[in-house]
C-alpha cells in the first residue's frame, strides 16, 4: 500500500513556537508508519525546511528533494500555534496548491484568532459571554479611562492580547492601579488588547472534531490551575490538575458538549479544536476557541482522545484521513 506523505508543520513566528515544537513532536512520535510517511517541516519567516535533513522547501509546490527524490506532501498536519498558521496566513497558499490540511481554512482561523470578533459573531447563538472592551494601539487608552473600565467590567478583570494565543501577555488584574501596566504588557504581543469581565467558576475545555463529515464532541476536561489562572505554567509546566472526563452531571456534560458542537458548526470550524468555558451558576460562559490546540503529552485534547477510547496514533490517523476525504469530496 502506498503511504500518504504527511508534512507536520512546526515552529512559526510567535512566542508559541516552543509549544508548537512539543505538539509537533507528539504528532510525529505517534504517526502510524504503516500508513504514513511523515516529515517535520519547520516554518520560520521565509526559512522553510525539513527538520531531519535541513533540506529547504521549494515554495513553488511545497516540495523537498530528499536523496535525489521528489517529496511532496499529500496532506498537512497543522501543529503551529499562532502566526503564520493559526491566524490563517498559510491556508490560502495550501488551497492554491490543493494540499489538504487538518485545521480550519484561512478565514475561519483568522476570525477565531480574533477573540473579540468571535464573541460578536457568537452573539447570535445567545450564549453567555463576559462583558468586554477592545482597545487598539492607534487609540490606546490612558489613565483617564481606567475608572470607566472598572465601572463596566468590575474587578478583577482579565487583560489580554486580542489576536494572540492565550499563553502569553495575559494578566488577571485585581486593582485599578494594575490596569495600565497590564494593557501595556498585552500591547507587547498584539496591536489590539481585549479587556474582559472576570467570571468566577470552574474552568473546562472540550475538544471537538469531525468524523465522516459529522461534528463529534470529546469528553470534557476540568482544568484546575495551581496558579491564579490557566497560564503558561499551568498549561505546560505541570502547574494544574486536569480531570478527564470532567466531574459533571450527565445533564451538564451534555450541555457543554452540545454548546461546543454548536459553536463548531456556527463558526464553520474543521479539523479538531478545543473550546474553553467557565461554568458559573450552571451556565457555560465561552472563554475562547482554539483551532490549533496544544498536543504535547500534557495537553488537553490528547487526554480527551484517550478518554474517548483512542490511542493518539488512532486519533491522528482519523484526523488526517478526514482532512483528505473532505478535500476529495469537494
């Protein structure tokens, strides 16, 4: 049987590059080598290369020359968090080359990377959402706006980059005196800053994927950070406890899964994603949509795939085959 060539994209240009390296390594180590011929392809700026050999990618057709042989992927496995993949910059290029990929298309990826725009679109679903304010670098606020922010959002509040991953630049602000420092910090990562009302409660993540064209929810996970919130240390340095499947009633489990699938379908997502919520007074408040969720051994989606009865090898094979089938059906 001819093996499908899989390019596992790794790296990227954002601070989340280190997370991408962990995710891509997990994917590579769990490839079904009886079915796939995988290669790690590092993307950084204009330097695109095969990790194992250093061979440069020919950007005319996204191919390599390996031992005098032409290698061109049949499918792209998306493992870059942040720019230039999770924000949608690369997908049009792959569309032009007619190479299928395991994540959302360029428009949808750009939309979901923009937390503010995503929330505004989801208002039509009548979901519980935290109050928010958006500031742009061109009209960045000064101290005079702080009392108005506190009046609308209360304290504590979260201040974060709007079009960036959730691992960097995020501050949980507890006093008015910390607001401007947190805004300036968030502007180091993005030209837009989102300020959100703090919603107290339990935090959950729910993976969703497609199988045979149908939307399927994985078992939800409760995230119990040992830090003040689910920051980088909690996600990737063991400073949190994750419970999968989450300790929820049958009704609550059904509710979070149905809400996650509803969001998946409303945003026209594809591949596998993770959607995060806060449970407050029996309502699941949307936190964010992650269209290229972490896949390191400590990450949530791998835990959920295992809880659903998949090995990672089986789950990654399903994801790749679904991406290829979806393209063939078009």
